[in-house]
C-alpha cells in the first residue's frame, strides 16, 4: 500500500475493484457450499458488490448513495450463513486476489479487512 492512502487507490480504483469482483463471482457460483445461495443472473450482484467494496475500501460512497445504509448483516439474514460458508466466501476472495498482480501484502490486508464482516454475517451454526 506504499504511497497510497486507501486500499481503493492501491488496487487501481473502481476498475481494480471491478476486476476482482469479476474474478470472484464465477468462483463463488462454482463453490458447492455457497454457489446455490446466489441467483443465476449474477450481474446485478456483481454491480452492487463493486459499489460496496469501492466504499468499503475507502473510495467514494457509491453503494450508500444508491441503496442507503449498507446494513450488510441484515441484508444477509435471509441466507443461512454458517462458519463454513464464511470460510468458503473468503477462500473464493483469496483465489480471486491471487490472480491479480497486487502485492501479496496488500492481498493479505484486504482479506484481513473482509474477514471481520464475513464472520460477523454468520447467522447459523452448521
Ligand atoms: C460470509 C459469507 C457470505 C455469503 C455466504 C454471502 C452471500 C450473499 C448472498 C446470497 C447475497 C444475495 C445475492 C442476491 O440474491 O442478490 C449477498 C449479497 C451481498 N453481499 Fe454477501 N455473502 C457473504 C459475505 C459478504 C461479505 C464479507 C461482504 C462484504 C464485506 C458481502 C457483500 C455483499 C453485498 C454488497 C451484497 C449485495 C447486497 C444488496 O443486495 O444490496 N457479502 N451475499
């Protein structure tokens, strides 16, 4: 993250976030634990996630401007999220990040930042 004040800038802005999201969701859909939770038309989810991660990583508040307060735990309540599913989500993100040319240290910082919310969204034990 040297010389960048936000992760958002370090990954290359919205274009960088979009690239990660486009590599992430095909892995999510293929994952037997979490794929079935998602709609077959993943495009709207990818657009929302690009907007959300933009603001989550310090960029402009694209998601809140469009959809209001994120309330992400509440938005995930309709889906049964077990500890295993949280790990599967993070595993897909780890793979998506590994396919970028972002520095390993930055990838770890991003995973670390996502790990809190992912575990916070757990709403069901196995
Ligand atoms: C812990 C494992 C997770 C699972 C199993 C999961 C699953 C889901 C599912 C099923 C949806 C709804 C798709 C739809 O039908 O529209 C969704 C939406 C979303 N998720 Fe997750 N998610 C997880 C973690 C996360 C994390 C860590 C973040 C970001 C920090 C995140 C951000 C979002 C966003 C921004 C949306 C779109 C919300 C909206 O509809 O406005 N999710 N997620």
